[in-house]
């Protein structure tokens, strides 16, 4: 068994805050947002022991947490790079050249979609579907911030500025 | 006619601020309702009469939907669907960040009308940074002003609004999947009946409306129902936001009366990129059937006109393609989306979407045969109508329409192992 | 309401779905995800049927019927729809039927023969799922999974313990447990039955036989007093697996793992296959023809030498009713009164006021009619797993469940409130306690077997009687063996004969027999090591007595050391038999397998002794008819009769020492079921100590307990904060001298 993860008080407070949005007899609704919170404080991913502690804290079964964690693409159960890049590659963006952007970034960072750079600086997320910025195509999100109407030069600029 | 509803505040200096919203008559309708204690039924009636149709995709009459809520006095919920994930659609995100108070007021009026004391706004996970922040800030201010919360403006009406955040799943936009997701589960659509209006969130009667739908409500309430009804055309009453994208000079969000000719929308969007030739349009988000460019130029942007061409108005995501577009690539990309986003419960969708995508990929790699095209058609028809939710149909319809409208281009591809346009 | 299926009119209830009407009328509709005891998800899309006037075929399992609905289960639209679902299912399903245990009873195989196409158009890659071990009882081949989610819903809805889940999504959806070996539910085996394909398999049955070569025999569970109905599947005279035999009154379509895998104990290496007799201090083999005569001579010569009061006899309550009937019949006719089946008990003061026999006091099906069910000293999850299903059902119908125990027990159904206290505190509580929520409600108080092990069980029962009256509750019992009811009602107690008729001069009870230096001891179907409340007292008696006769299916070191006669008898499955369950239901079964030729049918051995003594000879039929006439006269509602005696509450107790019934050690057979004893629960064999009596800050590693002036050192123990004060609890399977005596009162030595 992996060592136990203790949820810090500050995060517990955040989770309690999420819980307060729902009827008091419902434990599950807080799972999704709590996972996002926990992952935010754990280099962008959740471990088995984090999920186990959350299950215990919310009084739900462990598998309930895993089911949710693996259904939603924004929750990572494996270690990833610090900065998460999502490049939309769906129709609207594709029509405006997103394939080139994606290829360019893959080459620049020496990774394929779904991988993190070896220095763990970047994670090129395999979430390449529509991010609801179709009329700003082509676009990408880095750490949930949108960059739209991209050109290759702009991409270089943006990536170079990131720490 | 140059009416604006959801986009009213967009051009202002501080579009999301309460002051801006108030300048446009914001919260007047809400204050009137709670001070006058307007009967719930008359609100539902007014929305019904306005002809407001849901903007989330299906175009269902909003007032009619509200009227399905049982009258008895028990816990009910309102859910605002801000999951916006249909490829080609990006309108709700702008309402969220440029006119959040209209959503809040719309949610308040709708909650009041159906007797819900709690309302949730569910935002797609990727909106966590900008949109959620702006909406939450607006909500905080609305709470401070006691427009939301307990004993609103001493009217003894109490309604709480919470924002929720998804974590990456298109399917959660389907209303019952959204309920599952709010309940903290995998976003898997439920079987209907029972419909959410009878048994929804936590088993209680629930109404789910799209962000744009709810944001339209305050202004309709401020005006006479006929005001809205008279915009638009035929059964397509009122006004709608269209998100134009693809090969356009000025892609953007344009709020125009239903029935506006497509040509005008094309013009608003600056025309086809580089003065190219209009080849095809997907008029309502990637799941609706594709329409040939020349047909599209004859159509108006309303439910009847678009459906007369065998497609749908859907969510208002208008994807424009010029003559350089390879239809095989576009279809393969669309198929990838539904394959990636299937929740996995229904056999035809789980297994069929992957099959479609893999066959199309094969074709793109030059490994396809003519009989593959028939198989594609057959699989699509086996998925259609056989699933719990409309994602199955959404995966099937593009395949059938692309093949139907651009068969020669697919044929060319399998034959020559390369695209007709390159 | 009327609907038409294939143009034939059927009556239907307005709240039914198409599949319910069809199933009731034996109209076949293929299905994978639908199961009548699980929620409807309508996800497999196998049950699609054409409905007149509806464009697409609709799922029969979820579509509610409407007046005059016209459904076709055979039309071409229906067939096309089903065929296409089948095609989708098969694209990612391996075609490995020749090596799959499910072959022959695979729902996918059946359906694909009927509804599938003969070849697949799918040429892409098939999905492969990497398997992880989920339990010692279930093997997996997840590539075969068709995602019907029955196993997941079972865990969540029926077993109340969700351990398997759906992970990932879309084509990558998989069924998985949170961690390896993550399936530990006591009802886990049901998922094997529910799985329509060969994804979840019976690990014990792996490659043992092909389904079409099996013979099916009904039998009744020997492991608890619920009496679940089982089918054993036999291949070459060997039981290769068990499945539930549907009985809507008892186990419905489910089985506990103990009932499903317990039969392994029959094949233990401890089995006793030869008759033996001790001559000049060594056990010698005796011809099985002669052993009964030798035993008869031994009993009769003992009767000649001593009085019958010098002979004691013990029988396990796991024996069949036929055996119990003949056992007491034989002994009483020989004038022997010292008979008892309560070998695990220690205080018998209560016995005259006890009801005719222990009984639940209601039918299992009626449990959901109670507003409150109050559990006393029982852990349903591990002691009566199959009742977990019923209590989950009850809770869904608004029954509230309360639990009183000396140990903080997990249950797999929602418990309204748990009271965890030590024995003395519980006792004081029952004297004046009233549960507010029980006022003017229908209540059932259920007394578990742990109470009967107390050294002051009489005091407890009296207090519980008072408690029950205070809250206006019925009283029911759950017993430790499958046939304790027979033990009582068929006269295997010293103070009552068959039918519960009171004896003026009762014989000695189990404890007294061990304390009275008897000259001859007869044991029927008992493990001396595990089935007595005090095995050192037992060893003492065995040493003193002149003649020890064991009728047994298993050899144990104590038997081999002290037996003068060993009669190898059949186990439950090797003979015809009957058990009376806790509702009073008499259930008979026939021999399933033929044992080794030296093994003697238990009831025949006893009957033989009857014949040798010129008593009436019986057949199975004549015993059963006698039993049913006895039972027909009995009223099966339990009550504790008030005892005039006033018991004093002893508050001087220093430390409470209690045992916990260990799920896979409860009886001789299951103790020896290998796979069950490899499960996670089986490892749970520690001694637990409450923090107040032993603080680990003292840095001591050894616990010393004084009991009957003997000092026991225990080094393998855990300190638990959730134990009530002054309490030591150990598992009944814990192997240490310290546990030999099931006394409640001990003290500690620092
Ligand atoms: C697969 C699928 C995805 C959907 N996604 C969205 C969405 O992102 N946003 C939305 O408002 N409605 C979406 N819908 C439609 C909703 O189910 C629902 O009809 C809508 O939210 C109702 O609101 P309206 O009546 O105001 O349009 C989707 C439906 C399906 C079948
Ligand atoms: S159609 Fe697809 S996405 Fe919709 S419920 Fe079925 S499997 Fe899920
Ligand atoms: S049995 Fe009806 S959909 Fe599975």
C-alpha cells in the first residue's frame, strides 16, 4: 500500500466550500471540483493515495473517485509537466492551420501529443478538441489561458516567455 | 433590424460590470417580478408567448419546457448549461465574460418561474480561468447587492446561485449527463423518460437551459412578448447568436434576427477568406449535416430554412469552408471528435464511433476501398437512432451528409489515394 | 392495460417495461445489461425491438409500455437492429470461445448464434485490456468485457459495496477495481454469474470442465442459518462449482461467497477416510463394516459398567436434521440424557425460559416491512452476508437499522446509528434504554450468536427482553450454525426432547459434561480444536474419560491423540439431508457426490446403531415424515420468557474479552475451504486491545492476560481507538492458547 496522503487543512477548507454548494446529504457532488483543487496543489496530477484520502474525506468509495478522475480529461492520474498546453485541432481550427501549429510545437518541444517534456516544464495535452474559441482560430490554451489567432512566430514568443 | 440581446454590453468599456448592465436596463425585470410578486404562471406564459426557443441545440420552446415542472411545492432546481463544447460554437463563453449579469438575471427569473430555490451554472472545465472568474465576480456583486441570495431585496424570495466547473468532457453538455456530472459522477446521459422536469438533479424536478437562452430571458421580460416574437420569421421567432468560423475574413459572434439570409451573415463575417469560393457550410455545430456552399447561399438563418436543406440550425456554430478544403480530412476530424467524446455506455456509439474514425483515417492514409464508403454509410445508419443520447446521431449525421454531398471527392480519394483539392 | 407483442394480446401493468411483460410471458428478447434485480441502464442496446409507429427500434428494457402498444420481437427492423448491436459488440470481443470457461453458457455466444452475422466486416485493431488480479476468487479476462456494467451496479446497488467501477470513457472504458485485489465483498461471486460473457470468471472452476459436461444438483447452504439454495455442478463425481438456485423467498438470485466457494472444504487434506480403533495406545485401521459394531459394543459396555449419566454426547448444529433426529433418538432410547449441541456456549442458566427454538420471528421477505431493525451483537456483513442484500432492500423502503456491538463493525448497508460499548455498558444500557425512533413503530430486535458466547448470556437475554418490551419490539435470533434450530427442536439439548417437550430430569449441558469426569464421550461432527468454548477443559475431559468416540469427517490432532473410535462420516453434500433455516423453513436435499467408499453416510451409521440395539429402523423418508409432523405442530415465533430469577449486574469486571466470529472459520467445512481463506477478510486475525488498557506509549510489546489464574502472553496485537473501554477482542480463528476459553472476564497483568 502506498503511503497515506494527508489533505492539508487549507485544501480541506476549499473542499468544504465546494461541498456547501450541494445538499448536505450528498457526498459525491464535490468529487470533481475537489480533484481539480487537489491536482492544482500537486503539480497537476492526482495519485492513488490522494484519491484514497479524498474518498475517505468525502465518505465515498475509492472507486467512485477513480471513475470520475478517469472520465474527465482535465484530471490527470499520471505525472505531467508544469505548464499544460492544449492546442485545439478540431475543424474550425484545422481550417485555419492548427495542424501546422501542433506540428511546430511538437517539434519545438520534442514531444508528441499526450507527452511531457523531459524537464517537466511542458505537458502537451492530448486534449486537442474544440475549446470554444472557434472564431479565434487557430488557438491554444496554456494553463487555461487562451491564445488566439495564432501564427507560428507568436507561438514561439509565447512559449519562450513561459517559465 | 439591429436588435441586440445577449451581446448588448459587448462593446462597452467594462462589459461585465454591474453598472454597464444596469445602464441597459439590467435587473429591472427581476426587481419588478419580486416586488410585484408576479405569478409564476404568468412568467411562464410570457416566455411561451415570446416564442423563445432553446439556444443549446435542439431549439425546444423554452416556455413550454418550463411548464412541464410539477406545480407542487417541493425542491426544484435550475441548471444553466455553460458547457459549450460543440465544435464551431463559442458564443456562451462571450456572454459569460462580457455579459454575465444577464445570465444571473435570467437564472433568477427562470428559478422563480419554476419555483427553484437553488440554481447552478455549470461551466466547462476549460473556462476555469477567464469565464469562471468573471462570472463568479459578477455573482459576488449580485450577492452583495442582494439581488441573489436570502430574502432578496426584502421580498422574502430566496434563490441561491452557484457556479460549478466541469473537468473536460463534451458529453456533459447533454442535459442529463450534466445532471450526472453535477451529482459527482461520470457524465453519462440518462435514459428518458423520466425527463429532468419530472425527475432531474438529485431526483428532483429540474430545468436545464442553455446560457444564451437564459441570458435572453431578462430582456424579453422587460419588453412585451410580442416584441421578441416580432423579430424573426415564422416559427423561428426572435434572435440568435451565430458563431462564424473557418475560412472567413472576420469570423466572430454575430447576434442577428432569425431568418436573416446566410449571405448577410457571410457579409458580416467579412466574406470568404481571401475572396475564395464558398464550398460548404456546417450551419449549426459540427454534429449537423453539411450543406453545399451554393445551397447555403439560398438559405436563411432560421430553423425551417436550414432544415429544408436537410440540416439543422443546432447551436449556431457556422463553420465555413472554401474551395481548398479537403472534405475527407474534415470528416475524419469530426469523427475523431465524437470518438474521443463518446461516454462509452451505448454499444453502437462506443464501438461505432471508433470504427468510423479508424476507417476514415485509413482512407486518409490511402488504404481505403470503395466498399469502405458503403460500410461507412451502413455503420452510421446502425448508430443513428439507437443510442441513449444524441451523440450517436451527432456522429452519424456528418458521415452520411458528407458522403451524400461530396461522394465524388471520397471516391477520388480512395481511387487516387490523395485529396482532390491538393 | 393491454399491449400486443407479435400480434398477440397481453395483459400488462401500467408501470411495466416491454421486457417485463415479455419475460413474464416467455417471449425471448436478447439482453446484456438488463437484470431484474438491478437498475435499468439500457446501454447495451441488445434488446432493441420495433414498436409500431416509432421510427427507430427501441430498447425493450427501458421503454415503458403504453395502452395498445404494438411490439414486434421478430420483425426485420427488430432483427436488423439486434444484429447491428451484435456486430458492434463483436468487433472488440476476442473470438476465443474455445479457451473460454464461459463457452456453452455465454450469453454473447448464444445471442450471436441467433442474431449475429456470420462474419465481421471489421478489420481494424481489436481493443486489448491488461488484466489485474482482483480477488482470489474471481479471475478476469477483461478483453472479453462488453461493458454491460452489471457487475458495477451489483456492487453499488445490491452488495452495498462498490468495488468495481467503470474507468476511462468511450472505447477505452474498462471495468476495474481501485487497487489490485480490490474486490473483497462477501458477495463478490455473484458478479461471476452476472457477467454475461467470460470476463469475470470463477477462479476455482478455471478450466475444470466444459459446461455441457456438468450435472446440476440442488443443495442447501450448510454455512449459515439463512438456508440459501444452491446448485452444485458436478463433473466426474467432483463438485467443480456452485451457482445460486433462485429462491425468491430466501437468496433470490444471489449467493454469498461462503456459500459459493465453501464446498472446497469437502476436498480438504484433513478428510478422514478410514475407520479406526485404538488398541494398545495406537490407532489401528478397522474395516468399515466392523466399526459400527465396535462402537455399539463400546457404548453398551460403558452402559453396563457405569450408569448412563456417565456418558456424554455432543453433536454439531451443522449436522443434518436427519442426523440430529437419529442421534438423540438413539441416545435417549439407550437412556443417555447428556446431549447438547451448544458446544460454543458457556452459560446455560437461561435454558428453561428459552423459546422452543431460535427463530427470526418473521420471514426474510418481510424484513422490509419493519420500521426499525435493531441488531444486537451481530455483524451482518461477515456473519450473514446474504442478508446484506435484504437489508439494503429494506433501507430503500425506509427501514432504519441500528446496531449494538462491542466492536465497531462495518456494514454494507446504511446504519442509522451504531452503539459501540463494552459488555457491562451495553447491559446497563439495555436495562433502561429506549430508542426514541421506535415509538409506535414496527420493530424487530435481532440477537446475534456473539451474545450466546457470553459467560453471562442469561443476564444479557433478560436485559434484552426488557429492552424489547421498552421499545415494543419483536425478538428474533440469528444462530451460529446452519441447523441450530434443529438442535433445539429435535431434542439435542439436555432439558428437552423432540418437539421441545420439557424433561423433568434434565441431563448435563455442554459445560457440565466437561466438568463432570464422564467415562464415555461421544462426538458427532465436531472439531475439538475449534468448536468448543473451552478446548483445554475439553482436553482435560478427553484425558480422563475411558472411551472417546468420534463420528467425524475430518481428522484433527486432538482427535488423533485421544480418539478410541473414529467413524469417518459423510459431509453434507455426500448424503441426503435437511436443514431448518431461521425462518423455520424445512429444506431437504439429496446426495450430490459419492464419497470415498470407506466413508459412511452419517445418518446410516446412526441408523445402524439403532438396528443393532433392536430399535426401530428408519429410512430417509420415514425420518422426514416424522420430522414434518413434529414441525407442523410448532409455532415459530420467538419470545424470551421472563425468568423469575433476578440477575445481579457484575460491574467488577476488569477486562472484557470477546471473540469475533471469523467469516471463514465459522464451521468445519468453511474453515478448510482454501480459496476463501486466501481472501483479504480471512487475514483479519489479530487481537485488538483498547487504548485505555494498554497504551503503546508504555513501550511494551507484549500483552499479558490473566485468565483462570493462567497468564497468557500475546505479542501479535493491535491497539484500536475505536474499541470501547477495557476491551480485548480477538477473531474466532486466532490460533493461540489464550483464545481457548471464551470467557468474558479476564484481567491484565502489567
Ligand atoms: C451530445 C450533446 C452535447 C450537447 N452539448 C450542449 C452544450 O454544450 N451546451 C448546451 O447548451 N446544450 C448542449 N446540448 C443540448 C442539451 O442537451 C440541452 O438540450 C440544452 O442545454 C437545453 O437548453 P435549451 O433548451 O436552452 O437549448 C447537447 C446535447 C447533446 C446531445
Ligand atoms: S450515445 Fe454515446 S455519448 Fe450518448 S449516452 Fe450513448 S454512449 Fe454515451
Ligand atoms: S438489455 Fe436493454 S439495452 Fe441492454
